[in-house]
């Protein structure tokens, strides 16, 4: 199998590339290194079945060749991280919507199966947990730029489902819930790498708002295994799947846990959202996936739980200190 991964030098993409190489696939990655990093793919860069194009997916000439040469596409290239999204809303909207348009148009030209990485952000600020794939979406106004991320990814989903319906293109959508693990950087706002680094550096741990917001953290390998199973399962075509972990934790409790597990003497600082992001920023109070559909169709079960996730992330930061 020859696989194309857009965003394959990113955090999730690089773990996926590694797994696919391990099972014998040929892996082509296209990544513009905007948030991806060469160091993420360094350890398999010279693998004979690995190919890397440092290029944007908006370059249709390059994408045309890559899509024509592959059997299937994992589309992971996107603007990521709430902080980045609030700071660069134009880039977020354009990258997500135009990039997915290119991928789907070319996939339809060569009839290639596509798996699109979407996000739990599409559910917005609904509090009726757990979220099921068919649930209504609850969004804030267009004046709050956070919601542009949710909408841009929802357009990606609409487009992928439309290509399936209208042009018979095999498309699959996975909605990811707070994916974490080694190689994720805290630079774009992600809470676990950020708090772990703060704890190890002996700086205050920054908890935003009252810290009572709840998230479910999924280990990256669980996500990668699910992506491969979805791609391989005929019943997944034309469908949307939540992929995550359904055990929630408040961010305040998470900070305490990280402090204890690192043995850090850091204090916990509560930072108002207005200061952390921008005035009027709206956060989700709770986000928990219903995993029933993924369990039923692909036998999905997240294997790595929070304590083990934190142990692995802490070990990774300790081994790579000074590099982030
Ligand atoms: N958060 C925090 N401190 C940080 C970074 C994030 O308290 O230094 C909070 C953030 O406001 C959110 C949660 O942690 O409520 C998860 O944030 P992240 O950016 O990792 O993912 P999100 O759930 O926002 O997509």
C-alpha cells in the first residue's frame, strides 16, 4: 500500500507515518513545516519506504502528482491549537478550508480513499455530554474567532460527506478529542505539554479560568491505531467517528497531578481567559466523546489512560530537555 499523509511531519502525522512504515507500507508525507517539524520524522527520515515533500498542500501541481501516485490519503494537514487559531484566524480558515478542498478535488480526480482528521471542536460549547456524532452543534458568534476553527473543520466535514454522496468518493471522518503524547509541543497552547514543561522548568503552572473545565485526553497511539482501522474498514466509508478517550479530568486536577508526578515545587497560577487568549474568549466547560460507534464498527478501545500518558510525556520532556 502506498499512503499519502498530509501534515505527516506534525505530531499525530509523524506517529501515523511510523506505524504505517512498521507494517510495511510505503509512506509519502507532504508538510509545509508550519507547525510540523523535521525533528518529528528524523528517526525514520532515511527509511527506504519513506518520502518527504516539504511543501504546502495548496500547491496543486505537487499535490496532483502525490495523489495520483498513492493508493489512499490520510489528510491531517491543518491549522492546530486554540492559541494559534485565536492569533491567526485568517490562516486558520484558509488553510483548513482551501487545503481540504484541494485534497478532496484531487482525490476525486484519481478516485483515492481519504480519511479526514476533524476535531471535537465541531461540537462547540454544547454541554450535553457525551457527544454523539449526530448531536447538534452549539457555537458562539462569528465575532469570537475561536469558533472559526469549529466552522472551518465543519466545512471540511460537509465537503468530505458531499464528495461521498455526490461523487461516490470513499471518504471517512474522524473527530479527534484532545490527542496527546510525545513530540506534541506546547507552543500552540496545548495544555499537557505546556504544564509538563512548566513543572519541569520550575515555573508556575498556568491554569486558565477556574480550572473546572473538563477534557478527556487520548494517547496518540490510540488515535493512530483507530485511523488505520477506519481506513481499512469498508463500513467506515461515508461515516463520521468520534475517536478519543471517555475518561474526563478537570484542568485544575490535571495540574495537581502533573505537579505530583514531576515532583515539581511550582505553584499553580490561575489565569483569566481574557489574559490567556483574548477579551471575551469562550471555552468549552466539558468535552467527552461517546465512543459507541467506533467501538461497534472497528472495535475501538483506548488503551493508554491518563497516568500512563503523563508518565510518557514527562519522560519524553526529560529526555529532550532544552529542545522545546
Ligand atoms: N489550558 C490551561 N492552561 C494552559 C493551556 C490550556 O488551563 O496553559 C486549558 C484551556 O483553556 C482548555 C484546556 O486547558 O480549557 C485544554 O486546552 P488545549 O489548548 O490543550 O485544548 P482545547 O481543549 O482547548 O482544544
